[in-house]
C-alpha cells in the first residue's frame, strides 16, 4: 500500500490530535498542520473516499483500521527517528524536522536497524 506523504501527514496529525482527547475536526487539523481550511477539506474528502477515515454527521473525524495502521507506523517512525537523531547530538528542533521528512521515505530495513541500534 503506497500513499502520498501529504496523506501520511494528515493521518499522523489525526492520530496525534485524537490522543490529546476530545474529537478531531477539520479545523483542528488545519491549525495543527498550519494548512488552509480548503486544503484540509479536500484532503479529508480524499482520505474518506480511500477509507482511511470516517467523518460523522457532526464533522468529527476518526481513523479507520486502515488509517490507524498507516498513522501509527508514521508516528512510530517519527518518534524513533527523532530520538535517534537527538541521541547522536542533533538539536531537538532539527531532529524533529528531519524526522518529519525522512519518516516518509526510509526503508523498512533501515528503520528496523535503527530500532535495533536504539535498543542497545
């Protein structure tokens, strides 16, 4: 299953916002990602069409099992990469920003080796 970086960012944002409690709405995602409301609205429509999310009658957004799987993978990669970069001396802000870009393209093999290394 291959999805676009932007879709992964939206799914990860939905996961993070849902962990903060309360419901997640389009406006929350727009604020979190600093995107325009029309951009978020379009993306939500595409994610819904592709069955990554469901939107209830009040506009609250939830991840489907398929969406949660992608979001969790991306979030885990982000967290692991950020921690790894900081462990080798990269500043927090740079580590977070670099992890955000790399999390979408890193291979499973490399990610698994980084996780193994971090356990040592």
